């Protein structure tokens, strides 16, 4: 028996997926039992890089979902609508779903998984986080015996590609973003990458899996990489750090806890940290739990082939179930979503972290002393204060703090802004 799938989307990932399915030789024999029934796209006029039988490609996405011969819908459209409605429609017809769409799952996972559980179908999403890196299934299954205390990842390929090129080649932000778009790494609207929204979607999903509760997407604190300047990259380097966009989910103070920190922001990472050397489009996710300790998942986080590898592995998992029993009334709890309660999220002001801040000051006597005193008054203890040099007539001072409460740090900065000697504070970044 051949299992027919319906592809929604034939862009970067859809094309990569079709390539694998149309060329099964030398791969798992299960692939020879999967065929592409229909493919839904926006435009019939585009030239396609895969050869499909006439009539397979359509702009009628509902016809794909409603085709009674199709058992699995593979949603590779991106965005919220029509993706959400089509996924729900597929589930209502008791079709299994595979998706790479972290945006829709992070925002509507609640509704989608409730419907899937009622209908007795699977919604698998290995490609949605870390592209080709197996991370969803390992968190659900291989690490299931552990109590997870933290998940820290570089989970956006586009921004890691941009930051790497800015660091290693002094490249210009806009030019590298265009390159990342051409390589198929960026989202249709690259704002989602650059402003950290894509990474926030992904950490919401990872946190939910790792910490066993639902996560409200709006609870993820999120800053993107627009504010990271060439100057900060250089100063970070001089201080022994590289700048990475990190997505962080951890129990309060890094302990196993019901109360979670959930945040995405550019971060100064010590050069000897395992995440410091993850470059280009690569992603990595460092998971810490008990009794395992630390484990890191590393690999290509975006792009046609790697992402399609994850999509097809999900399709194969469902096909294997359909072929071995065909019975899915009782869902396998290691493949389905069983969380009911929502995780409690610590507000960003209450989080303890280290900071890097860059100040432009008038060259007046005692500026460094004023900074130190104001920080001290708000219980912000400084690890280092360095006058880097001058920008025109302004002195450039970089401060790195010890672990401090973010709320206290912000209050101190508000007071520092009012000091006569302070011209501006061009950068405030967190330090791992
Ligand atoms: N690119 C990557 O590296 C990765 C992407 N993902 C996720 O995979 C999904 C797909 O991404 P990607 O392949 O890059 O996206 P693309 O923009 O390359 O492809 C989107 C496809 O969906 C079709 N489509 C989009 N909207 C509609 C619509 N309203 N009606 C009909 N067809 C539509 C497009 O049709 P047409 O071809 O006619 O324009 C196109 O074929 C997204 O959720 C993304 O977040 C996940 C991991 C990595
Ligand atoms: N735009 C995303 C694609 C994969 O999820 C990224 O750059 O990581
Ligand atoms: Na993955």
C-alpha cells in the first residue's frame, strides 16, 4: 500500500521535501511507499525545480486537504493563515499533519493539539525548530527520563549567518541579510528573523516540550539583532566574547522549577562556551537536565535540504505507524502532545543576568566614578569598566556587570541617563 501525502507549499522546504520523496533510492525503504498526491501553491506560473505529473500542482489548497486519498498533509506554506485553518481542516478530516511552521504552532499549538488529540491524529514538527537538527523528537523521547533545567539555543540560522559574517568578515548587515534570503534561510518576511520573533517561536516550542507545560507565545521576552553594531562586536571580541542571538528557557536560577525564564536576545557569549563556535547557518541547542547533565545538538538550522530531511523523517514516522497497525485511536504519548497546564513565566525585570553597556560620555573628570556610584546605589556590582577610546569628542566607556537583577540595572540606567556627563547609551546587551 502506498501512502499518499498532500504538500501545501512548494517553496524552499516544499521543493527540498519533494526532491527526497521523488528520489528514494539509497534511503530508508519506507520512502518507496510514499507518493505525492497533490501539491498546493499560490501561483501556477512559477517554474519549479521538481518534475511532478500534470495536474498534481494546484492553487486550490482546500482540494489538497479534502482529497480522500491523501492521508498526511504536509504544511510548508509558512505564516499564520491560511496555514492554521488548513491544518485544522486536515485534522477534522482525521488526516495526520506534518509542519515546519513554528509561527503557527507557537501561537495556535493549543488549539491545534487539542483538535488533533480529539481526532486521534498526529501533528509532527521536527523541522520547525533547528531545521535539520533532530531536537523535537529527542526532547520528547530520548531525553524524557530527565528533569530539564535549561535549554539554550542558537535557533535562527539567518541571524547567526549575519552575526558570523559581521564578526569574521566585517560584513554589512543589509548585504548579508540579502545573501541569507537568496540562500533560502530567511522567512518570507525576514523581520521575523532579524527581530528575534522566529527564535521566540522556537524557544516557546522547545520550552513546552522540555518543561512539560504549554507556553503563551506573548510571554517570551524578545529582542532582535538590529541594535548589534560593528563596534559592539569589536569590543566584545576584545573582552573575550562573541555576540550570538540566544534563545533561553530555564528554570528560576537555572534550577529545575515550575517558574521559567523565557527570553531571546543578542548575548555576549564567552569564547570558550560551546555555543560560541556555532557559526554561519548552523544552529545548536544546549540542553541541561538531570541525571544526564549537558547535551548539545548541532547542525544546519535552515535551508532546503536540511529542513526537508526533518520533514521527511516526520512523514516516515507517521507512515510507519499507519503501516504497522493503522490504528491511531490511542495516540502514542511520545509522539503526541499531552500537556495541559501553562508554565509560569518570570517577568524580565525579575531575572538575574550579567550586562554589557556602552556609554558615550563627555570627557569630564570623575565620569567613571559617577557611573560606579550610581550602579552601586542600585545594587549593581560591576565586573569591569573600560574606557575604550574616543568617538569624535566623546569618550566611549564599556561596563560589564556581575549577575544583577534586570529591574535594578534598568533603574540605575534611568538615573545615569540624567547625569550631565552622559551623552548616550548606544548599546545594552546581556552577557551569558
Ligand atoms: N526556509 C528554511 O530554511 C526553513 C523554513 N521553515 C519553515 O517552513 C515553512 C516554509 O518555508 P519556505 O519553504 O522557506 O517558504 P517559501 O516562501 O519558500 O515557500 C512557501 C510556499 O508556500 C506557498 N504559499 C505560501 N502562501 C500561500 C498561500 N496563501 N496560498 C497558496 N500557496 C501559498 C508558496 O507558493 P508559490 O511557490 O506559488 O509562491 C510557496 O510554494 C515556513 O513555515 C518556514 O518557517 C522551517 C525551517 C527552515
Ligand atoms: N528563517 C529561519 C528558517 C528556519 O527555521 C532561520 O533562519 O532559522
Ligand atoms: Na529539527
